[in-house]
């Protein structure tokens, strides 16, 4: 590796936990401190695969459950070459949802094991830091009604949360659970501190492979 690589920082969390808000603030803060950083989000609805997923989430189309799971994974894999290129150029990537959402949402459906759901994402670039924004459902409800997209249903979201808790037990990943009930600024300060540490640690390490 000729230059210090960037870090892969993932934000996960329940609906309305503030993932998008915090991803944007983190990228801006990292840039202001002289670091190279860019935001990505999954699903990336701009690709052909992403458009299929978007139509499904907006309930404009129906897709069989295994099929849509594999499409979410394919949407990540299609961006892996670009992600690796940027990381190797020293750009840190701040990613709004990743494979953990993929596994948590599909395994919350009847008949899906965690293992089956993880398999398609095995070998993706491994995050150097996974920030989980934890928010109690009553706090989330104060941030507005659920939207109209598929999965934006309270009972389903509770099962999703249980699946995230199982994933967070994996000691091979750098999970940091953050109390998302805090103010936007307090949350940002905490996230920035964790991210700066992860960037420093990642600099001299090769990019890892997820769940391998
Ligand atoms: N999905 C899947 O099934 N499989 C996969 O592999 C992947 C995803 C990757 C994509 O939704 C859906 O796809 C998602 C999972 C599934 N389904 N659900 N549910 P998306 O990514 O397009 O949208 P989202 O992730 O659902 O967004 P979100 O969770 O609703 O929001 P958020 O990003 O966590 O929060 P926000 O937009 O930053 O903030 C929400 C509101 O709260 C907003 O008004 C803010 O101003 C406010 N806010 C934010 N922070 C605070 C604080 N700290 N205090 C008070 N108010 C705040």
C-alpha cells in the first residue's frame, strides 16, 4: 500500500435514529479537519439494481423475499470496486446502512436464519467501525410517524432490533453502541471521536473481509 488507506465507517441503527443526519455531519467535520471523506448509503438507489430495490421499498413492485435479499447484497457488491479504490486512495467512507441492515431486516421475516442471510455478504470490505445508533421506540415515535415504505411498521422494527442485537455480539467487529436520544451535536461529538480513532488505527492496516 503506497499511501495510508481511509477507514470504512458504518452507521447502523433503528428507523429515525439519525443515521443520515450524523453521516452528513461526520463527513463535513472530517473534511474540515483536513481529512478526505465521502458518504455512501445502502441501498444505493441510483444503480439498476438499486432502482429495483427502491420500487420494492416504495411498494410499487413485489419481489420474492430471498430475491430481494440477494438484490440488497448485490447492490453492495456492485460498489465494492469503487469502495476499495477510494479507501486505497486514503478516502474514509462514511456509510449509511450496510450488510448489518441487510441481515437484520431479512432475518426478521419468518423462515430466514441469520446464517443464510449473512452468507451473500461474506467477504465484503470489513468496516473498521460500526456505530449503532440506539433509540427507544417511544423516542423514535416523537421524531414523527413512520413513513409509508415497506418495513416502516412498529412491530417489524422491534424484531429487526432483536436481530441487530444478535449481530452486535460478534467480537470480530468494532461495534460502538451510541445513545441516539442525545442532541444532534452531542451525538456528533461522540461519533467524531470514535471515527477519528478508527481512522488512525485503520491507516496502517489492510482492508479486512467481513465475516471471514
Ligand atoms: N434495508 C434492507 O432491508 N436491507 C438492506 O440490505 C439495507 C436496507 C441496506 C432503507 O431505508 C430501507 O431498506 C430500510 C432498511 C432496508 N427500511 N426501513 N425501515 P433508507 O435507508 O432509505 O431510510 P432509513 O434508513 O429508513 O432512514 P431512517 O432510518 O428513517 O432515518 P435515519 O437516517 O436514521 O434518520 P434521519 O433521517 O437522520 O433523521 C430522522 C428524523 O429525526 C429527522 O427529522 C431528523 O431531523 C431527526 N433527528 C435526527 N437526529 C436527531 C436527534 N439527535 N434528536 C432529535 N431529532 C433528530
